[in-house]
C-alpha cells in the first residue's frame, strides 16, 4: 500500500530572489524515475516539508524549465521561513501534485482574462507560459496584476516577455507607489483596472487568484460588468495538513479545497465564500 | 451466514479463542462511562455496558500517533516509516460505533488511501453487540444506525436472555468459532431477537428528524440558533458554548487531525506526528499572517453542527450516528437533537 503521507526527497537546483521575502525554487526529485514521470497541470499544488519545521501546501509556479519543479514561496510562517533559509544544493521533502488545475479545456478557443493579486500570480504563471507556447489555441490574453507596492511584485523579469506575447495586454497596479519608483504601474486595486478590460463577456474565461478578500470583491465586480458566474474560475487557499482530503482543515462549505479545488468554478463556491 | 447460540457463562470459551490470536479490547466496566480497554480474562469484560467515553475510533485514528521518523545527518535526510502490524479484536462494539467505522472507512479511502487507518482496519476483527438497553442520550434509531446491526461485523452477538445469539458475518468470523461446538441457532432464537428489537423501539428518549436536514442546515446559515448556541445560550436550556472541543473528541465520526513535527534535543532526528484536531478550537481555521476563517465561536459551532447534519465537506461520511456521547460530555448542556428541532422549527 502506498503511503501518501511520506514525502519524497528533492534537491534545490536553483533559487531566484523575487522580493525581500519571496524566492522561486527549482527542485528535482532525488529519485530519477520519479523526476522523469512527474507531470502536473498549472493550478495544482504540492506539499513541501522541512523536516522539523513541518509541511505546507504551495502551488507550482511554472511549467517546463527542463522539467524542474518550480515553486515560488513567500515567508509568511514557520515552514515557509525555514524554506527560505535553505540554500541551493540542500534537500527538501515534497509530495504531490494534488488538487484540480486550471480548466484548460474550457479555455481553448476563448479569450483569457487573468486577474491576480500579490502571490496570486504564482499558480497562473504556468497558464501564461502555456498560452504563449500554444498561442493559436487561445484568443486574446489579458493579464491584470496588482500588489501592495511595485517592490512586492514577483516575476518582474517576465513582464517584458508577457507583453511581447502576440495579442496580449498586461495591466499592472499597486496599492501604494513610493516616490521615485523606477517601476511603471498604475495606482489602485486590481478592480480599478476593470473598466479597461477588453475581453468581451461572451467568449471569455476569467482566472482569478489572490488574497480571499480580493477574490470576493473582484468576482463581484466581474459579475457587475457582465461576466457570468460559470465563466469565472478562482483558486482558493486554506491551511492544509494532508493535501489529500482527509484532515478536514481546508473545508469550505461542502468542499475540501485540496480535493475539490484549489481551482473552483465560481458557481460552485459562490454560496460559501460570500456569507462566510 | 451461520448462526449459533452460546450460553452466557460459556463466553469464557469464546474469549479464550479470541485471545489465542488477538489482543482483545472490550468495555472494562458497566454503565455509561465505560472504556474500551485490553481484556485478558472474562471478569474484565462487561458486555452490559451502556456506552464508552471515547468511541472505538481511537484504535484506528489514535488521539496521537507517529507517522514516520527522520534523521538529519550533514544536511541529508533519511525517512523511516512507522507501521504497526498488531492484530486486534474489538469485543462488544455497539451498532452505532460500527456504523461510525463504516463512515470513517469512506473518509479514509477514495482517491488516496490513508495508509495508517487502512492498515489498522485490516488488522482488526469486529465482534459487535446489539443494544438491548439504550443510553438516555442515544438516538441511533432516528439515524438508522441501531439499535440492531445489519452490516460491518465479523461476529454479531445479541443478548436473548440466558444465551447470546451469535451470528457470523465474515469468513474470519466463521474461522474464529470453528471447532468451538456451539449449538446451532433455531427459529425460536431469532424470534426472541426480533421480540427484543421491537421492545427497544419504545425505549428511546431522544430522536432527530433527518429528512432534508442537510439542505435545511445549509439554507439556514444565518439562523438565530447559531448565535444562541455561541453567545446567548438557552437552546432548550443550554448554556453558551465554551468551544472546549469535547464534542469533537468523543464523536465517533469526527475525523479531523493536525500534522506537526517534533525534534529531539540533539536536533538530528525527529518524528512527524498526527494528532486529533477540533474545529471548535480557534487555531483550526487559522491561516498565515493571523487570518482565520472561523474566528467567531458562532461560526465554529455552526460548522460542527453542519458537519454532523451531513452538510459539510465530509457529507454523510462524517454525519451523526446518534450515539449521544456529545450530549453527555457537553459542559454547556448543548443537545444536538434540540438544535435540529430548533432549526426545523419543530
């Protein structure tokens, strides 16, 4: 019987510093066979262990990169803090991938609107990379990305590449922009970028990820400007102990975020995220 | 499947047979505060018990256990799995508790099997005992989980006066009674079982109407009863909930757990542990940076009630079996059957 709770060891191949408290890691399983057979859908997550500190559920933040497992981690607690103390060449325990990814079948042939806040862009970067590669399978691509300050934005080195993707618009916004910021972006919440959305309501899919408060309001605003509930997909976050639908912690209404999500259709999850 | 009758003072022979192969656990004292404890002789076994404080889930999902141990040497990790192969037999488990195990079986299987739970479950023999005297708080009849059992047992016992009726449920059960030369059960013995089943019907003091209950619960997320339970009290004489988590600890279908690591003093080795958790505790729905999705007591007690009504993520796999343990242990006298009545406006 396979024991799903025991993590597999992986080596940190490379670390990229994203912000003062966020890094991107490229990992590889020690077990070559496991590494070769590893595949996932963007939007899925893995459980990362630092032995002695514990385990955390974090999304996969890009596809390809020579089949390396890419993840972007911000220091927000004890496990993530321990991960940020690790160096290249050190090992980490990982298991997964778990959960449901973004709905690529639904997106095919349609315009894609991506709305992300803060770390919420991480699980969506794989989608952008995929669309870039299979450009003709998708319609217009629009990326709205907001963060607290321009410095808190991750994947800044990708923005140029994203803008160059054919038939794509990138809209950046920050809550507060320091004086003399070398960075070009608007000021305000992600919802303030909504009036300039080009995607027409009929043939579009919206992918939404960020802090839950942002998700709630962004989803409401999207409804107001004419998107239907079933066109909106969102990725939720809860603390998870098992990642496989057993420990109960990530329950929201009738769903386990780990098993039924983390990517949900707005129709399915709407009754639970609004009143609670 | 076959059935036998066994004289009550012949139970020693049956226990002896079980002890040859298994570590046997059974109720160790009469009354409502019994405990499933190790049984080595017939004097220790009290099949006349009413209920146990902790349900038998403790054998499959222990309050605390080690999942695996790890060593750290020169920055390299080695993981050692911990699994137990102990074969146990639970003697005298009531129908409500058997039904709870059948529900937990579903929670801990599916796309991902829970290695630890499944292994223990496979190594366990269930000798169930039909209830002929309900506890003052039980309402298994309304939940269709008792007082008599139809499934989930290896051997099933029913008190029919001076004898027990012994019914075989599985090949393991049959193997265990082979060669013990018990008398075959007759039609009269089954008629006596039927008579006792009918007698039980009138003995229940509590009941819960479950038709449409999950839907009613889901559609009444802002019902006054939640605030009353949490802050005002007086839901059929209850005091405000203390969020102590006793209800979740004694509930046979509460399955939530926490996983955390502990290190030894040398910082070179440690274990990953699993411990029962409770949705009534503030930390349960906490996330990074101090966020909490169920910060209010009202939200936590509502979540538990919804879960037991079958209106949470566990669905009917985590719903109530009517054992009445939570009613007995609640220091605030909260009664789940009264909550259901208030919600239904009965």
